[in-house]
């Protein structure tokens, strides 16, 4: 890879741093336009060939956002994406910030250091795209989630600030959809309009990103950056006057999420989720009569190009579920299961079932197909946790990998949220990697994460190898991660990656894969971030026009002071790992041969679909199976508290009263 000299890169960065329904709205008392409450009738089957954002739609979204920004006297950067992450436009108002700082502390002189905390050179365009992608990727016909929702469910407590509560249900999901992912498509002629596209910063927890809907189905997202800090909402109990969120909320207008699908109509663990701190009547502009988009060009701002994402023009979106979007109905392997698969720009299936690379014991293509089909059947019978209307089936993405992390098959149910594609792979790869005999060798060979302070000051190095020592001490196993004797599920990995163990018990020791309390943050999680940190920083430099783009492998990238040279990349870590539940390793006898990962409408359902997908595959002879019970991570009791391996709902099915379906397996 071409090297960029440290002094040249530093100088360049310093020089470039800057400080639901379609009803016609009616006028409210405040003078703003007020959309009538809309009730979505869609339950996952509404998307069709007409479900996309037109050029005119994109222009209207931007114009509404600009009008609200002008009414508030602020300068905004506005990004619009379609449902699979194609960037349809980025508009920057004249005088808008060029860069933002990543920070999760409430104070400017943050006590937190390292990870991505206090990095000041993040392009505002990249942050706006990440917010838009988050709104689009986390939403479906059954749920509409915003970046404020994301903030609530990724922190060390759920709800944030409530002591002695576990971490958020999607703890760690912010480091998915990464720009280095080998699963995500890129903005190239060869990959055209297919998705899912990558996000420049992963998923965002900074308010100011919302999904966009047409007739009850999500068709994209909008993200806005005005505030100089890209962070999180640390207090979900108050009402913020967040200008990014106000402008983004106004921008949704007639493409706003249906009210009865918004996060604040959905509960998780008995707690109501957050969607927005703004209502239409709080807006200062009339979203029913925005200015003509053409009148904004030049006088107010410009369309801008973002390297790796778009050109300085507006384009129409793609229709989700159609071949052009990269996600379409299956026609070969999963008959009568309402399955959807990923395809390339020529409509060739990307991840059709194939055999593994584990020698004589490897999964066969027929076994992979059988496991995926079994998991689909379980999902189609299961009651979704975070989807409306109630008693609709779970919508999930399902991936099987071999012990080396090679993707052997990937399939989805209808209307599953897009974020689950990349996450299901991350979960499966993490379970396979940490359950293998080669993880120590791989971690020891990876280059250290080179943390930055502010602009481009080298703060310190953090070697992935340190987690080997931490795991061995914490678990009391001198050969942990080298003998292959412990099967780690995604839930077990997540337990070990929390800033307190057991999860949520403040004052207890931190997990061996986590940063210590006081240093942990959603931007500095521990092993999960350290595996991908340098690749994310390289991509930030690429967006700024300073380096080549990051490779399609998130691991093995050297730090900025080593010119981002790749050394020791691990195929099984090519899109990072995930640290919330939904994956289990797969064995043949005593030999690890892969893992299955599931991501969609609820973490307990994810666990169950993964576990039962293997257990109920109906294979005979010497079939793939779960880890022997005496090797599962829940046999370990570090710090006096047993590790968790799996959590299945008690009565999860729509068509039976079966209780505890995972018991005894």
C-alpha cells in the first residue's frame, strides 16, 4: 500500500480542519405544518417496485431541512440515502462546519481518552451520511428508529444513567456497517446501486438522523450535522433542544415515519424507546411549503461530492427488495420460506450456500442450506420483540461461516432491518474466531491500534494481544483462546466485553475484552474497536483526500504513523466482531467447523433462531451440532458469576404454546 509520510499527513489534516404517510399536512397554531397522525397498515410486505425516493423527493427533503436551518439561523450539512445506503445527495449550506469532533463526554475537556474520543478531523459530510444510514438501516415496516434511538440502546446501561442495569440491547452495534467491511458494497461502477452500502463511521448515536418512508415502507434516511460535536445523548429522561435533530426532523416532512411505528411506540425490556425530542409543532418553518430546491443552489449552498460515496448531484434511490437494490427474493434454495438473498449488480447471488474450508469435517453446502432453512422456519414462527403490529413474525438476517470466518451462506426474511446483514456476519465470525485454536496467534500478529488525540497527535498504542492476557487471567484458564476448549457464543463474548462484570453491576471488575470504567465509552469499547480502529481512521483520511481507501478487511491495518500498511490481516475479522447476543459456534463432534449468526427484531429471538436453527436442521449421520455442553462458556464462573451462553424466550412462537424451546439442547 502507498505510504503517506507522517509530517505530510499531519500538515494536511491540520490545514483542512475547521473549528410515514403521504398525507397533505395542515397548518398548526404555531404556523408550522402539522402532519395528521398516520396509522401504518404495513406489516412487512408493502415494499414494491415503486418504493423508492425520486429526485424530486430528495430535493424536497433537502429544501425542508434548509428552511428549518434558516429559520433557526444555523448552517447545516444534509445527507440523504436510500434504504440500502446509496448516498443520493449531500448538500452543504455556505458557512457550514467542515469538521466535527467525536466525543461522548458532556464537557469539552473530556476525561476520556483513546479510541475515537476527541478525534477532531471527522468530515461533517461523513457524519451526516452515517446519521442518514443509521436511520435507514435500523428501520423497517414494523419499526422506525432514529439515531436518538440508537444512542439509547448502545450505552453501558439501559436506560443510560440508570445504575445497576445491563448495557443497551444493541451494545456495540455502532461498530457495524464499517467502511472496511467485506460484506458492504462500495460506490463503484461495478457495484452500482446494490446494497448494503457501507457507512463512513459505522452507525451513529448522535441525534439528527431519521428514516424516510413512503406509504408505510422505509425508503431511506436523512442525516444532519450542525453541532461541532458528534456524540451521544447521555440523558434520555430530559428533552433536548438539539438543532441537528430539529433540522433533520423538519426534513422528513411528508416522508416522516408513521407515528405508530416510531420507537416511542415500542418497548424493550419494558422500557419505552426514544425517537425524537421534537414534534412538528416545535418547528419554526412550514414543512408543507419549502422553497424550490433550485433556488437554494449557489445562494444558500451547494451539492457536494464525498469521496467513496457520491458525486455532487442528486440521484434517485433504488427500490428495496428488487434486484437492483442488491436484495431480492430467493429463487433457488429456500422454497416456501419467503426468503431474500443478496445479489451483485448482475443479479448473481453473492452468498449462496457452499462448503466450508475446514478439511474433511467441513460443513457441506447441503448442510449449510439445511441450517439456514431451519433457522428461517424458526424465525417465521417466532414473535418479534421490537416490531409492530404485535404478534408479527421476527424479521432477521442469518449467516453461517466456517471456522476461518469464510461466509458459507447468508439469507434474510422479508423486511428484516438492513443493519442485520453486516451484524449477523460479525456475530458469527466473532463466535467462530474466539472459539478457535488460532485466535491467540492471530491477535498476537495484529498491529496495535494507534490512538489519536485531537487532530493528529499520537496518544498511545493499544495492542490486540493484551486481551489474550486479560482473558486468561480473568477466566483462570492459562491456555484460553489457544486450546479451542471453550465455545464462546456472542452472548458470552458480550458478557466479557462490558465495562462491568456481571453486566451492569457498577463497581465490579471490567470484562477482559472491555476498556475499564472511566475509559470505556461508546467510542472506546475495547477489543471490538481496537481490531478495526486503524482502518476507520484510514477511511477518514481517505474521505479527506489524503490516503488510499481502506481495504475490504477491517483487521491488520497499521496506524497512521506506519502509513496504514496492512500486516497480518485476518479473514475471520474482515468486518469486525459484534458484542451483543445472536450467535453460537457449530461443531462436528469435538471439532469446531463454524458458527451461525442472527440479527433482527430482538436479541433473545436472535439467540433462539441461531440455536434452534442448528438443533432443528434435521440432519443425520454425523451432523453439525452445538458445542458439547461441558465446553460451553456458561461452564465458566469468573469473579463468582457464571458466564451466559444463551437466552431464549419462554413462549416465543406464534403458532404454539411451546415453552422454553432451547431447554435441554
